[in-house]
C-alpha cells in the first residue's frame, strides 16, 4: 500500500511526534511518501528511514510550470464551476486562512499529474488546514480517497477553516488523538463519527524502570525543581506557572521553574518573572533538542502544564510532553483544559490544577512535596498508562490498519 503524507513543512523541530508516527506507519508495512508542500531554506535535514520517501517542494516550484496549471484546469473544467462556487460561498475569515486554502489549491493544481502517475492508494493530510485541503482536491482530481489528521489548532482556532465540515463529510477517514476531538468533530458533522479514528501519538522507547525507582524524594520545604515544555504562546498559559513560583516562595517553599520552548511571549514571560521578583528562580531555556529535553526531565522533580483555551478558541489536545514526562517518572501537575484529563487522572496518574490557576498549581506542588507515597503511586500509575496508551508501535499500527481498511475496496 502506498500513502502520500502531506505537510506544509517537514520536518519541523517541534513536531518530532509526527516523525515517530511516520516511522511507525512505515514499520507497519506501508510505503509512505512524505510531501513537504512549502519548504523554505533552513529546514533541518531528515534522516531517511526504510519505507519512507521525502519529497521536498520549494516555494518557487509552485509557479515554475504554468503549463501544468493550465492542463489540469482544462482537465477539471467540468468541476471548476462547482468548486469556485463552493469557495466563494465560504470566504476565508483571515489572511492566514486564505493562505492555507490558496496553498492547498495551488499545490493540487501543480502536482495532480505527478500524483496521478504515482498511483497512490490514499492521500493523507497531516493537519486539517492546507494539507487536508490539498489532499481533498488531489483526491477529487486523481480519483484517490483522501484522509486527514485533526488535532489541535487546526480544528479549534477560530473553529477551524471554513471548509472543515466539507472535508469531514468527504474524507474516507479522519485521524485524531483525543476523545475530546472525536466528540467535537462528530458534534459538528454527526455522519463523520464512524470514520473518525482515535489513535494517539506515541513514544518509541521508554526510560528504564530503575531510573524511575532511583528518583530522589521531593523535599517538603524544597527546593522543588519544576520543568515545563511547550511553545511560548497564549494557549500554554505559562504566566500562571511563574505566578505559582511567587506564591510558593511566599509560602516558604523554594521552587525553581525551567520553561523549555521558544515563541512570541518570551519577553513578556521574562518581564513577568522580573515583576514578581522571581527572575532568579525562572529560566526560559529556548528551544532544546530532544536529548536536552530528556536531560531536563531527568533533573526535574515534577512537570507542569498550564494549558488554557485562548481568546481564539485554540487549545491543545493531549500535549505529547505530558506522556513523555509521565514515562520518565515525573509527577505531572496539569490544568484540566482540553484533552489533558484523558491521561491525567487526579490523584492517580497526576494532579489536576483546575483552570491552570496559579493558586491551584502552587497547591498541587505543596501536595507533592514531601509526600513520597503519593509520588510513588503517581509514578507507577502514570507509567502504566503510557505503556498501555502511548507507544508508537501500537498506535501507528492502528492508524496503518485504518488506512488499509478504507482502501481495501479499491480496484
């Protein structure tokens, strides 16, 4: 079986979970062709693996063969009026949404002939934005079934793009990673429920259990070493973590916070730490490699996630960093926003800080500090959850089987 996987840009340093997914699907016996639709200079190299071929499309390539646009437009002449009417009836609500729709259309027109010649069994858009739009149009042009992933910002920010419902109706399969998203998508398009596949992301390997057993107790009065990993954007709510550090200091508990990630809020978060008088206890590390992030996990006492639903409706699903921390034996303190509670069961696999509020985060840290029995329970239960639910070998195989199922009736 031969599947085209469409991305806007591949690889992306912060999306190593998608690289693991692709490797897992290929390991399940599927021939994967990754298409990076818009690949500017400076994108990191990706080490090839068996069963995966990377097709890198540079920005200038979209306009390099106007003859291909014309030939494909003529070929699809019968469908263009209906397509244009559909487009005009749902004008994009923002420049970003327009860019995604335009990129999907242009990529499909430019590459339809090559995709037709390649003879893919399925075209899969990794996200519900431009990749899904391109997959839907290419599927229509080439007569191939299409599927797409629907996970976080791509379906929740501003309610997704204006074509999301149409894509849900026409796709052969929709892949998502949380039950929250299954309910949300099937609530939008009830007839899509039967083709939505819940298959979580996953880890390739897990740290040895003896490393978890060797973790030292968290001192009751500190110092408590807290780590958080995520882009510095509003939906991550990291200001609440900084405020929690100030509250812990007032309560006489020494705590440090290391926030791993980069993003537009870096200066604002640094200023907040300065204003609260905890700049000496808060470190913004910027982006780190996977190996460096693992070292952060190893040195920390607990992990904090303070995600919220931002002003545009954007939110996480189940952030991959939560199961990563769980696998390493780090007790997790998490907000209850979005899909986090599918992994963090309060008092069992972690602690919930309702709303990601600073007071709730500080209270959860105080509950863990000095409570060896609770920490031991959380470490054991969290690791068991990861082993059952978050191994890429299991989850990618489930996704690969879904790909085979929706294409099994093709001639």
